[in-house]
C-alpha cells in the first residue's frame, strides 16, 4: 500500500465532505430567513370565532366582519391634513392621530373594527397611505341579556370572561372537533349551545332588577333550574353589563354573583337540618318544641323572630323558628349533620361550567366548636353559593335525587351538527323519597301561611323556604346592619318543574327574605310556567276559577280580544294562536287583562309579538 497516495485521498475526501456540509448549512440558514417558503399555521390564520346560542338556537354571541383602519406613515405626504380629515370620523383627538401618522413606521393602527358607515366614508376619501383591513368582530345581539354567563371577547378576539373565556379553545377552533380545512386561510371555531332559555333569562333579569330596586339592595341574583335534569334555564344578576361596551363598566362588574360569591344562607338551611333529623330520628315528627323568643346554647343567646309557643317540626319550618330547630338538633350527632350537608353538595364545587365557581365553606367535624351544630342548623358557620342552594333544593323537589347543575347543552359545528352532547348527570340519591316528600310538605306550609305568603301564585301551588342572614366579615364576626335576604322555592308543588333561588344583597335591615325575595320568585314562576307549558292540572286545589272559564272568538289572521280574560284563559287562547301563526308573547302584571298590544282586530302576522297587560281586579 502506497502511504502517500492513501493520505492524499483521505485529505481530499475530508475536504469534500466538509465543503458539502458547509454548503448545506448555508442553504438551511438562508431558507430559514427566506420569504420564498411559507408553511401556514393556525396561529397565523384568522380566527372565525364560533357562536354562543341559547337552548332554542337564538344567538347570544356571534362574530361579524368589520373593517379596521391602519396607515403607512411613509406614504402620507401631509399628516396634518390627513389627521384633520379622519380624526372626527374615527372619534379620536386630532393630536393623537397626528402623532401616529408621524411615526417612523410602515404600519400603525388608527382605529380597529369601525362601523360600516364610517369605514365607507373613509374609503371614499381615497387618501394615499390609509388602508382598511377586514377583521372579525364579536357582537352580542341581545346586549345585557345573559352577559354574566356569556362573558365577552376583547379587541384581539380573545375571550376574557364567562363562556367566552371558559371555552376559548373550542370557540376559536384551537382544540376540539373543528372541521376547518387545513388549506383554508382561516380557522373556524365550534358553536356552544347553552341550556339557558332566552325567555326565562329575560324574565329572571327583569324581575331581579325590580326586586333590587324595590328592596333597596345593592345587587341581586336569580337562578332557575330544571328540576329533573339540572339544566340551568337562567342565571340572572343585577346590575347588568353590556358586553358590546364592556370597557365602560368597572372591572368586577362582570363577576357572576350567583357563582363566584358565597354567603351564609341563614334559615333556608333549616330544611337541610330537618332532612338530617328525619333520616336519623324520624320520631321527631311527633314531638313538640317550646319557643319563648330566644334560646341559650353554650353560653350564647340566640334570638327568634317571635314567641312561637309550642311547635312541631312542620311548624318550626313554617315559621322559621330558631329556638325550635336548635332544640330539635340536640339529638342529632354532628357526624350525621355533616354527612347530610356534604351529600347535598355543600363545601365543594357543583361543577357548573361557568368560570370562577366558589366551593363555599363547610368545615370538617374536627374543626367544629360546641356551638357549631346549632349554628349550622340556622345557616351560620357555613357559606354557600346560589348554584349550590338551587341544586340542593332541586334534589328535594326531584324526590331526593341530586342532579348536577349544568349550563352547556352541546358543542356544534357551524351547520348545527352536534359534535359533543352534554347529558344530565346525577350524583345519586341524597335522601329517601318519603323524606323528600315530607320536606316539600313542610315547605308548602311556609308559602301557605308561614314566612313566605308573598310567594303564592294564583294558578300554581309552590313550596319554599325564606332566609335572612347577617353578613359575616372576613376577619370574623358579623357586619352590623348588613344582611342577605333569600328565598328558594319549587313550582308547581306536584311534579315540580323548576327550582328558583332569589338572593338580595344588603337590603335595608328591616327587609326579610319573605318580604323582598319571595315576591320575585312568584313573579318569575308565574311567567315561565305557562311559557313552559305546565298544564292546568297543576292549579292549586281549593283555588278554583270563579264561574266557567271564558274564551274569546278566534278568526284566522285577526288579533283576538283578550281584555277581561284571566291568566289561564288568556294562555289557552295564546296556545291556540301559536299553532296558527307562531306568535311570541309577553305577560305583564297579574289579575285580568286590561290592555293589549296590538289592539283587537289588528292583523296577526307570522311571529307577531303580543303583549298582555294584567291588573288586579
């Protein structure tokens, strides 16, 4: 072997390989920074955000195309003249526009997502250096309706609150069963259909607003749940926020009062204490307890609302007697009371799909004091959310079976095809059916002659419980003069359809749950039950109509005369009318119809809106 020749070959091969590697490295770097090769990604493509719908398919949030104005300052020859021309159109101060036009950049935003009319006027000016770019803009067609649930998306099309935030990845198509073609220049998100019913939500929002104003409370919440499924038909609050102009409201205004905030429930929890008693000491039903207006327990004096005298457990719930329930739970082991409270879902999140849910507070038995068992029986030393309360009482109305509250009906594609369905979920039986029935009977007494007579309705029987609790402070103790007034009820009493919770925050000291919250329940239930088709078989026994039900003559295409009809008579006529013309209607007030819109004899068109104004006789 010739060693010199072999050495030259090795050197030649090494130089050749090194040169090839150097060339490949150069090409790799040059291609990396080259514009000639572009691989699109989802991050670079425009996002067409999916819609948010109510259970009937009505749009609560939808994206539309808007044009945004930007400038290339290097192309603008007279910045001062251009600034003077467009500043009034886009609603910006002239100096601010001029400052942007003088920047040493090739791209500056001037105003994002202009109204179509403004964009058209700017385009007609034909100013060199000004350009309009199409962007996706989020719109909320019903304004404040369900805004605390839906939330809102910011200027950059990113969800910031509510369902918009919770389901950001699905709405934008980043995750989930999206059906956008990889070759498309945009990403299409999924639609989210809620269990919220637009009509029920509207009724709840209007009535909780009225309740807050009439009671003098600072804020309020109303939650309506479908008893048999756990679907939330309404989660209303007041004050409201318009997500179309969210920047005009305080930062915490969108906070969902019914989900995020927890509170001491007060006397509504006596029903849960009664459930624990009936489960472990059924003989308590035959006992009587003496109320003298107050009771001393563990060196503490707990007052009652009145001197009730001798009461059974039914009477204790009916009159919301503190002394009576405290005497009754003396025989109840703390472990049994804790177990019952825990089964009803207190102390943990319900799992409702609204961000920011609070678990409330239910301390373990080991952290209880000698007074805790009695405090808990009257709704103190525990904090709950409105969603927890409505789910717990919904379980009682459902024969003792707890249905987990939910606000999502399905995830859908743009053409309405269901990609993922959400079904009712049960946590199983929390109390026996006979105990649930007896609790409903006790709660009926609360409405019929107890602390919530204002919850009575003309055409449906209801059951419920009032609560008036002093607000606790973070540092301990209670805030003098600040209360939470509440009522949670179910209707109709036989075969319950809905469970409704009303909560008023900081009404005047003299305002109770029975006085302020129960009338709100009655007005909401009285409107939504006919709308939901609850039949006349659920009319209250012993409260018959006076005389034979009246009817009104119907002529095709002509508005009938509703004046003088009572609620049941009017809804029967509306039901017939809906079959012919699919009319929409609203019922205002109670009693008999005094006015109507449109007037009798007017033409009835398809989906005509009818408003009936009721007044007491």
